[in-house]
């Protein structure tokens, strides 16, 4: 009887602890970025992946500084011409994740490279406005961006066929006609 | 103590089992609009879906601009990402999550109509989508 009760106690404790672990706000997890700037840091964060990726690729937080992400997340009601508003709790959760992994967080090689070319006070709203992005794409003619198969420079996956996996190296690029 | 733990477990399970459905949303929106469910109009819902409004750069826009002329087909966001079909017949995940439904009505009514949609309009809209076979 005693053992049975003790067993139930142990099970209840383990159950409560695991419930607690799953209900804690997800902080995101950096697991290294492969060392180059063709591979985005591998990150997981439920709200970032669910919310940001419902309309576009979940752009890596490492591509803009914290000050940019604050501007982006502070203006979701007019997000590049569309209403992308969120409830305050989800918005705050995503911003925390973006700040923790931003270009100037020192947590990724790619972020360091983005910052090397950034003015210290700059807080661009678009990744495509960063000098790092412009330099990386300087061989792509303007007409290519305008193709209907590409749509816009926001559509990474049009050419970077493995963008969803965070892979951006040149071998995986196929520019559509 | 044990009973209380078992009770909490049951409550968690039943919360999961009670997923929302298009019919639940129709009932809820009808109630909020102060009308009977039978007073919801699929025809008005379709008119809302196809209605054109002034958009960016002088172009006209409607729900169909992104969701295509047929809500049973997949659409595309402005930056080329796939939008799963809106009609429950083609996508059983639709209208099963209250937070999601309210979020997208809020965003998309503001974008397309430049105002929020009324409870009556939301009810009509789902009534139309839900009877598509």
C-alpha cells in the first residue's frame, strides 16, 4: 500500500514537472550556424515559425539587428502594407526570440557579417536594404527580381530552393525563368 | 488528492476533444448578431468574398485576390507563399480554431474592406463556405 501511494506520488510529480516544462514560454534554441554565412542558424521557436511563416518564409532573426526587430514588431498593423497584427502576448514572445538571436546578439557568424556592413545606428525594416544583402546579390540583374516567377526579393525560396531548411549556398540556387 | 489529479487530467482531455467546427462558429456569430442561424445567408457570404474594393496602386482587391476565385483551391500570399484552401470541403482544418479565425477576420477585413467585419458578415461568410461541396 505504502509503495503504491509512493509510486503515485512519484508519477504525479514527474507529470507535473513535465507539464510545467511544456508550458514554459519557448525561448528558442541556437544550435550553431555551420560557420559560414550561407547557412542560417538552426532555430526553433513555435510562435515565430507559426506566425511569421504563415505569409512568408520565417526570415532568420540573424539578418537584422535588435533595433530593427523592435520596429518591425511594433508596426504589425501596417506590415509592408498588410495587417499582420497579433495578440500582445504572442507579439512579445516573438520579439524576445528575435532580439535574443538578432544580428547584433553575437550568437551567429552570419549575424556578425551582417553587422560588419551595418551603420551602428541603422535600423532597417527590410532585410533587402542591408548592405550585406545587397552585396550578396549584386550579380542579380534588376529584371530578374521583377519576373513574375520571383515576385519580389522577399520571396527567398523562388531561387534558394532549400530556403525553408535554412540552406542558402550557391549550389542550391536555381533562378526561375 | 488522487481524485483531483485524475479530474484535472480528464478536463485536459475533454478540452482537446471539444474542437471547434464551422457549425459552432455559425451559431456563435448568429447569436452575436442577434439572429437565428437559419437567417445567415450563403448568398451574402459569397458577395462579401467576391466584392471588390479599392486596393494598392489603384488596383481593385477582394478576398479572391489571394484566395483565388474558388475557395476550394489553394491561394497565394503577396510574396508567393501557398495559402491552403478556405472551404472546409477542401480543407477540414478550416474553422476549427477560434483564435485563428478571429485573427484572420480581423487582419483581412481591415486589409480588404478597410474596416472590421460584423458578426453577421462573419456568419454569412462561413455559411457560404461551409455549404460548398
